[in-house]
């Protein structure tokens, strides 16, 4: 191709390049315009979403504030309901106290005289053991203070014969309501009595000598100058039997616990009654009690003095009397009386209880656990006992 033809093509190529450049610029402008439109659309949507989010946040805050007000109102209603329940319980207790007392248990004077005569005939006879239990207390192995509950004087215990883990609490020395906790854990954790079940007894109890044994409550009722042992079924809450204790002119059994006239105790041999009379007012008496009929099977005069005695319990047929002083010091088992005669007084260990707060108002021995449940100036204490074999005389 000649030079003149190249010169003719140059203008054509320039026109073509300008046309392509124009098209490219128009394409770029269209893309930028589209991008600007999308950016504007995104901005509008973001603003709308921000507004909706702010409105939703305000709505949620309002709902939370309303829920908090409802929660406060609900808590106020619950507290008011609790106050009303407490008031209702007090009113029910008051109404129960206004109810007429149940009729007195009829006492057959002839039968009572016969029981007294029979018991006196067998008084101080040698006891024929029912079991092969030959243990006696060697020492206090351990002590555990559970808590402080109720009055300075009272009683707490488990069922001495059954397998129940319930805790029975008698607050004070005269009342008609027993508190029942389902287990030791609930009794230890909760201090309010409304956490416990309540058993309203048909007759008021006196002293701290009561006992729970094989699903029944054996408690002491005072009627004039005489005392009754009431057998109360804890399952159906009815009186199974009652008996006037066949002892004349009874006096407080423990010198340091003037509110207790009869101490019902349990050991491996069964039930016992610890008491005192004016006939031998210096020493403590012991009787074997039939848990079914409440009859007195046998009675003994013991050499254990009442003076400075604060409590007693029976272990394997041997009465252990706990002494203190009027100015509280260490409690100690200082007198042991074995009804079977297999334990000589000089062979019995002098058992000391750790000094705590005052004087024990009750001490309940559990034969299945080999420990004593004690009430000391409002403190509930467990003493675990170390045992040893009796030395026959």
C-alpha cells in the first residue's frame, strides 16, 4: 500500500477511536449513575431500618418496664398472701384454743388400785432380760450442736424404734402442739416453725419426758394431782390408749428439772418410766412399761438421788442418771442402776458430757443409733456414745 493510501486511512481511524471513546464514556456514566442510585437506595433503607430498630428498642424497654412493675406487684401480693396465711394460722390456733376441752379419760379406781398393788408386789424384784444386750456407756465419743431453736427448755427426738427419719420437737414444758420436720436436714436448715408440720394433740402435755416409739407418741398429761400416760398414733392422729400412772404423791423426778414428773424412756429392752414419789423423795424410781397396754410390769427403788439430777435415760436395762449443779458446770453420769444386776455400780464409767450452755432439760437415748438427743438452754445437741461390755458380778 502506498503512502498516499495510509494518509487517507488515518482520518478514518481517528474517527473510529473517538466513537469508541465516546461509547466508553457513556457506559461509565451509566454505571456511575446506576451506582449512585443504588447508594441512595441503600441510604434510604438504612435510615428506615435504623428508625424501625429504634422504635423496636423503645417498645422492648416499655415492655420490660411493664414486666418489672408486674413483678413488683406480684411480689407485693405474695408477701400480702404470706401475711394473711400467718394471720389465718394464728386465728385457727386461737379458735382451737377456744374449743371445749375433750372429755376426761374415765379412770377405773378399782383397776388403778389393782395395778398399784400388782406393781408393789413385784417391786424391786430381779428383772428377767428380754434381749442379750450387754453394753454400757464407756464415754461420750463425739458431740454435735445442730442449732438453737425455741425455748430454753424442750425436747427433740426421733422414733426410738422405727426407721423414720422425722424429727419431733416439743417446744417448752407445757403445750399441745408438736412440730414435725421430715428429716434432719430440714430441721437444721429451717428456723421458722411454719416450715414444719404441726400435730395438735387432744390433751396438752407437761414436762419434757415424752417419747416417740414405733410410730406412737407416749406423752405425759397432768390431771389434777395425778398423771396420765397417753399413747397417741402419729399416723392417724388418734388416742390409742391412756393410763393413769400407778404411783401416789408424785414429785418432780429431777432436782434441776422441776417441770418433769415422768420420763418415758426407751432402750433395747423396750419402754421404761422414770419417776419419783414422796414415799422416797430423795431417790429416783424406775418402772418397766408395757408399750401395748401401758401397764406397769415391774417397779424398782434406785439408789440414785434426785438432788442435782437434770436428766436420765436407760441403756440395756441400766438407768443412767445425769447430774449437774445449780450453777451450770459439766454434766456427768454419776449414778447407774442395772435392773438385771449384771453391772455393779463401781464398774460403771463416770461419763462426762462437754460443758455447754446450761443444764439439759431433756436427754433422749436412741437405741438404734446409740446416741443421745439433748436440749441444752435452747440448743439442740447430739451426743454419740462409746460403748463397752458390762462386767458381770
